[in-house]
C-alpha cells in the first residue's frame, strides 16, 4: 500500500486530483498554488453566485465580476484547468431568499454559514466528485484533524482568522472529503507566500461583510427580495409603554443601540427583542441583555450525537470568546444550552457552536430559536 501523501491520500501527489474552490481572493489562490507546487493534479473551480454588475461596485467582494477574472488569472499563471460554474439561481434561492425571510421574521441570519452548507459544501462538493476529485480544498482558516474516531474539525492556528464558527454545519462525511491547507498558517504567512509565489492577487484586500450586499445596506436587500417585510410599528419598553415608532423590524437586531431615535429617554437603550408578528421592537437597559439559557433548533453534530447532557464551551458570535455551558440534547433534534458564564445580546437566527473544553475542536452547533434572559422581556 502506498504511503499517505500530505493530504492523507494513499497515492502519489501527481496522481491525486485536488479540486480547489477559488473565490478570486488571496487565501484560495495561495491554497491552489501550494498544492500545485507540491505536485498535485490541481483543478480550480469558481462559483458565480450573484449579479456581477453589483459586485463590481464593491471593493473586496467575492464570487463575481473581477473576482472570477482574478481566479482565472491565477490558474493561468500556475497552468492548471479552471472552471466557472453559474450557481446564481440556487444561491439566490437557498441563501439570499432565506436571508430576507429570516430578517422578515425578526431573526438575524448568517448567510456565510448558509452558503457553506447549502452551496459550497453541497453542490460544489458533488461537482468535485464528478470532476474526479479525490478531495475538495478551500482557503478557510480551520484545521481538519484525523482523530481516533475519524475526521475532526478544529479551529485555526491563527485565532484572529479562525473560521470554524462558520463551518459548524459541515457534516462528518463532508469533512472526510474536505481539506484546509491554510489552517496551520497565520494570515501574514499567507500574504508572504502570495508574494513569494508571485500571484497576481498578492496585494488584493480581503473580502468584507456579506458578498451580496454591495453597500452594506441589509434592509435594502431585504426590501428588494421581500417587499412586504418593511412594516412600520412601535418601539416599546419592557412594560409595553410606547417610546417611539420604527419603519420595520428588518432595520434592527438584538443588542443594537444606535439608530433607535430615542436619544431623549435619559438612559442608553438597547434592542432586547423583535416581535415581527406585532411589528414591535422591545428596548431596555444593557443589563436586560444578559442571557441565561438558549433554545437551539436543528443541531448538527460533528461527534456521535450525545444522549445525555454534557459540559463544553460555546460561542454565539464568531468574534466572541467561548463561554462555559451545559448542553442538553433534545429528542426533536434541538438542544437547550445553559450558560455557565456571562453572555448577552443573543439573537435568534444566529448560531451557537459547541467547542471541546480546550476550545479548539468543534463538536457541533445549532440555530438559535430563543434566548431566555436573566429577567423576562415583554
């Protein structure tokens, strides 16, 4: 039997086909270049996900317009085949429409997670198999570790770039097929490699914000996709007293302080709850944002699904540090999370991701359906 190559495949690199998901940015370009330098049979694939005209107006976007051209230039420079797949219709249906529907329900969605789950690690992974790929490689900053029970997902070596939170929906079967060559590198090292390899995107800025929101105006995109979503209503305090009016719950998220138009109320007020059915925005003091328990729906496990409660660390925002928690799985595929540390401003529609006690291995996670505060919110 052949020795394992650097990707864990039992054959020579030259006989191992690696399909690389190329967004046109520095990370995926360096991923492809490193694999090509190691002698792998590299094939690049770029997804066109949304309107190229809109994308061309936004500096630092991805997956459209200039980015497709940049990915093609890298492939030409390194002399490997490159394909562009038009996934615009399915991206609009599975990601953009869900984004708008979630905001209309008073939720705060994470479209990057939906894109990974429903497009990149679904259809693109299937396409990689059809193209004869042994693995699908991406430029994500996460690590795939071979554990005693199979593939494990771990956070990146560079905590400032870690993207494990956004990949919590990855299945164990998908993880077997995926590879993340940048997981052990720091961003500065990747930039240095891009210059060393003389890639045409070496100085290209990183993508920012949500790719299909060219000007950062989320509400505008929601109104375009869901014209009925912007229903005016009342801003009320925890006792139900009317403090003001708003132009639609799609303009708000839990924890928001700015843009409420309530500066004359003496104390700083924050959004505590969004009631889309009644078109109400409930506001209150910062301390009312403190959360005790979180109800999760549709939990995805990257370990054998536990039957009993267990303690771990959880993150409710990608940029926040993990906090201690006790997770109780439920028979309906969800879970209840009791926070053992301090956490606040937990918004329905966001994710709660479980990490092992060491804070690196992803155990699973689910969508936040409800968050119960330390004290009741009207």
